[in-house]
């Protein structure tokens, strides 16, 4: 089948084609060494338009769930990686032109190689839609109802995590009025609720994104919480979902009224005010990992009490670390810690926090501990060089935004040393 000529209004296809790059040979070599070899094979075809590469080079041996390497042997992977290094450098030097788009038969061959022959003709339509060769994935099946019928069928969705956000997108596309009830103050569900050090997804990223909103610019194969939360917020903004979300509102009950054939949903806002909403449909999109379970660790309660007492004492004594250069700025104590890998490498980091209003000692102390715990989860490869430092700054800023709930407008980096 040829590529679709129609473009859904929600999608900017240009952003799905990959980003131009001018990285050094060393960066390319490191990326190739870490990449999925079957994906490298397909990427080489897109970069060159040379389908004969699939006959010339070793192919995936077997398709195994969660295996990114197609069960290929180490010698076979080495052959593909060596060729990929040359192809990618040439593509960079040519200015990263638009990628080659295969026709229907070429696509079938690429799918056959990629899947080790497991994608059959019945699955081609499905995969083609996932790859944007048709708009079936975005448009969905033909609806049997009329626009008038759908507009008179209001739906309530409980939860605005991944499932609730998806429900809102599809309901909006179908012209069905909806309201999402979300107890937190933003989109994200479990990825907003959880922000402990090292919080990340436990499956590869390509399995953990909407099929109609793929993203190939992940920082890791198993992305961390700030990056996933950013992705979900980007999707919510692209489809303009948040105007139909009632944040800081909890659904406390739902009953079905047989006579009117409607759901009566009781909600409660942050101020404790209750209200009953009526809907023809109800979607429960609550997750299981946003309710905290704190382990009963011996001494934890006493440690928390001591921490609160220390924060109170500092508040009474005044802010010890406010910089004299400007109001509302808190200079944190220097942070020194070894990295997760290699553990013999150490980092010294000095940052200051710019508050939107009077500084908060307790929040400052919590942020200091958050940054310290985070530094202990990163590797040297993640934070080396200008890109690595920018990644570190962005990640810390996101964690500060979450911890301070917007009270800190900026994290100012004073020194950053790797030893």
C-alpha cells in the first residue's frame, strides 16, 4: 500500500521523521554500539534508499518479545554495526536529507526482515498504520452513530494518566463530550505521583508510547519519570485535552440510574465541595501505582520527626543559605556524591534556587536531598559533554518543579565538576 496522502489535523508528520544531527564520530560510534541492530538495519535503508543492504547484511534470527536484538549472534551484530557506522557518518555529512520512504512491496520486505519472517499479510495493514503508511491508526474504525447522537452522549473519565488521557483523545476525535476527573493537579497519573530517585519505566520505550504518538528521541531505552511525564504533558497539550479536565478533584462515588440510563458521579474538589455529575458513559481509568505504600522501617518515624524539628529550627533562626546577591534566592549546600557508574567517579555540584516569593526552608532542604539522591542514580556517560550537562540541568529542573509545585522558578547552576 502506498503512504497515506491524508494528514490528520492532530499530527505534524515532520516531527516523526527524526532530527538532523551533526554529532562527532565518537558520539555516533557510541550510539551504534548501544542501538538495536534490527532498527539499525531499517535505519540504514531509510538513510540510503538501498534495499540491497537487507540481502547483503545479516538479518534478525528470531522475534522475541522485549528482545531488541532479534536474537542475532554477536558476530552478526558486529558486522551490521560496522556498516551502520559508515552509513550514518555519510548521512550526517550529506546534511541529513529526508529519509527514503519505501513503496508497498519494499515495506513488506522490510517488515519481513525486521520480524524474522513473522509478520504475515493479515498483519501488514495493522503495522502499516502504526508506521504511518495509512491513517487507519489515527482515524480508527468507521463510526455507526451520527454526530448528533454522539454529541448527546456525555462521558465521564476518572483519572488523567495514560489511560484517561487516551480516552479523552479518542472521545474528542469522535465528537463525544467528556469530562476527566483527576485528583492530582496535573496530567500524568502514576508518573506525576511517583518521583522517587531512579523512578523509571520497566519496559522498552517503544512499547510505552501511544501508537499514534511515537517518539524516537528518548534519552534511555527505559526512560525515567521526568521524561515520561514530559511526553504525556506534550501529548495532552497537542490534543488540547486539559480544558476538559477537572484537576484537584476526586471521584468519591458512582451509581447507575436505571430509569434515566445515566451514571450519577459524585465528585469532591480540593476545598471539600461536593457535586454530582450526570453522564451516559463512565470510564474508570484509575491506575494501581499512584497510592503510596510506605514500608514500616524501624526508626523512620523518628528520623522524619528529627528532620522536621531541624527544619523548624532553621526557619526560626533565619535562612542560612540565602545569597546576598538578590532576594528570594537560596544557595544550597554543595552536593558531592559518587555516580552510579563508574562508582569511582565523583561529582561536585553547587546550585541556587530562585523562588517565586519568600524562600521556603523545608522545600529547599527537600530539593537538596532530591538532587543528591538523583546524582547517585546517573552514569558518567549520561552527563559527559555539553549535551550531557544540558540533560542533567533539564532533569534537575523538572525534579525541582515537581518538588516545589511551581514555587521555584529557576535552578541556577554555579559549579559542576566531575572527578
